[in-house]
């Protein structure tokens, strides 16, 4: 019988890793990385031990090259950020920024976030989840690969504290509409506004986003809280 493979919301592309990213990955991942393979036996992560303190905790999903995560962490030193990404160039880039900015409140897991949520995070351990500009998979036949689906949102809710939030942002209106529908359909969540939110102060504008706004492209933020 063929092995059933779960649908992935990402593709491991062979992106170029710069020398600086490679050096950062090799030297800094042992300091700021959280080892996780997904293979049993898997123990729940002890976040207080990992960060060395008790603080509000936020999950950064698919942080790309890490610029936004680094800016947020620097501006909010009172919070801790668990950043999850699969691509080595992005992980190396964020590690480099951690070193350059002297950040102590970011830890990185280089793995599929679904498996991290399923096997490694304790229940109700998060004050918030950030999903900024996930891959929109614009072709209709690829919509099943989109990260924000009902099952995934229910999984996130398992790890959110009451009052904790999910904040998603996208520059694809059709995907924004789907995300809105999915989040509205989760009975554990309530929208913080009627439909789409204004960009909150803590989410910085990326260079890509600024360019899109100059060209008249839209960006949609959605913020829902756990009841």
C-alpha cells in the first residue's frame, strides 16, 4: 500500500544560500535554534527553559527572510518569539539579524509548522500567532496547499491562550476573503472588527509591501481573538 503523504503548504526550493547566511546558520543555530526533527519520540517544548524566562509568547509562522520578525522582536523586548520556517536562506538571514541587533527574545525552529504544532507545543502556551504574507498558491488547483484551512486554524486554537489572537496578512484579496471565511467559521474565535483590520502598529511595512502600496496594490489584515 502506498504511504499517505500529507499536503504541504510549502515547497522546499533550492534557493541560494549566501556565505553570510551559511555562516550564521552554522554558528548561530546551535545558540538560537530549537532542535526538532518530527521523528518520535517527541517531547513537548519547555518554552520557559528555551527562552530562560516567563514572558508573553508569540508564534511567527513562515517568516521569510526574517526582517519583520526581527523588527517586531526588537521593538517588543518584553515578548518572546518562536519563529518557524523551513527554508535555510531565511533561517540564516534571521540568525544574522539576531546577532547584528543583539536580540535575545527569538528562537527558531526549522521545520514544518504543522508538525511543530501537532507534536511539540504545549496547549494554551501562546499569546498570539503571526502569519504574514503566506504563499497564496493563486492557481485554483493549488488552493488545497494554502496554509490557512479549517483544520490548521483549529490546531492553532489548541495552543492559544484565551484572549490570544491570530493575525494574518495577505496582499491577495481572494485569499484574504478565504481566510476571513475560515476564521469566521472557527467557533473558538471572534473577529476584532467587522471584516478587515487596519494594520496595527506592531506589524511593520515590508519593502515589498511599500512597493505594492505605491503601485496601488491592497493589503488585508485579519485579527481574530480566542474566546
